C-alpha cells in the first residue's frame, strides 16, 4: 500500500499500543471526576445536531462530565440525545476555568464571535480542539495551550490559502509544514487521515472508509478526541488513538452493512465494540 509515507522519517503508520491509557483505567475508586470535565462550545439553534454528535462521541468514549456552551434554543434537541450533558450560555471562557480540555467550533459559523472565543481559548492553558467554525486563517503561534486543529481538506485549503487539489496531492507535507510552523497538532481528515505534530513527527491513520464522508462524522471525532485527551495524559497518543478508534467504528459497520449506509449519528453506538476490538488486537 503506497500512501506517500517516507521510508526514512519520524512518520509511521499508526497502530495503538496495548499500554495506551486511552482504552484502560488501572486505578481504583474511580468517579466522574477521574475521567475529566470537558467543555464543548458547539451548536446553535439552527444547528443543534453538531453539538449533540460531538457530545455523544465524548460521553460514549468515557468523558466523565461534559458541559455544552450553546444557545438555549439548541438544548431540547441536544438533551434528547445526550441527557448526561450540562449547559452553559455565556459568550466566553474564563482563563481560570475548571475544565480539563475544551473543544470548540462544531456547528458554529466562522464569524467574529467565534474568532473572539478562539482568542480567549488560546490564552488559557488547557488543551483545545478546534473544528469547523473555529478554524480560520491566522497564526496560532504564542498560544498558551496545546492546540489541536481538525480540518477537512476544504477547511485546510482556506486556512493555508492553497487549493484543495494541492492539499490533497501533498497531504502529509502540507499538514506537517503547518504543524511545525504554527506549533500545533493538525488532524487533516480524509482517506488516510494525517496527524501532524509540532516537532515534525506524525502518523498516518489507515482505519475508516467512505462511510465517514458525511457531514457530522467530524463532530463525533471532535468529541472522541476531547474524551481521550482528558483520559490519556500523552497528547500525541490520545489524538492518534481517537482518530484510529473513529475509523475503527466505520470498519466495524462495514463488516455488516454497506459503508455508504452508515449515519454519523450511529458512530457513537459503535464505540464500545471498537474499543473492545482495539484492546483485543493489541493483546495479540
């Protein structure tokens, strides 16, 4: 399989480790605080589903608590799918907050309000995952926190000012260059998702199929990343495990049904089986 991966580099095809904390908890006396309290800034009255999908990804993957910062009009839809969620209706984020990680942008417009929220997020010190409306052309250098960007090729083209065709032909190189220049983690979604880190290293993910090529799949991925970076202190591994697990859900679906028939809403229901499969496979 030729996926454009250099043979002599600090890039590898990703395979989860049996020792990864993403899929295990070896302690005792666990409680909801053990698995983190995440903030999800997502959704509007017109697009509540994106917030619901992201929250479902997070709680299905082990997040201890999830607070969703959204519009009041979105709550009935979100709550009908994610009764575990709590809500916040403020317009910003205090630097001295109590969240272990924050994800922002799902179902939100790339407008001035979102840009102001992102600027506030970059001033605090907890990991931040930015997707959809939180992604725009700017310098991320000088952020006070770990930043994980999760663009699809169209969003990455807008961020870089380069064509989608160029991005697709040079996925690894462009993602890595951007990650190093801006000192961020880039998850460039698509076939063979590229995970590029600020130190020039990276992974290629080979799980997943065309069933993920639908609006809403990326929202669920954002929630999975949010959950795992609260559960696994090794950020590189947590992000890579999340991408791998997301793709594994699609592979499990495709063993039973046509890939094109998979709905993004169904991904969260496949997460338990996907975790079991990953754990079993890493023990072999």
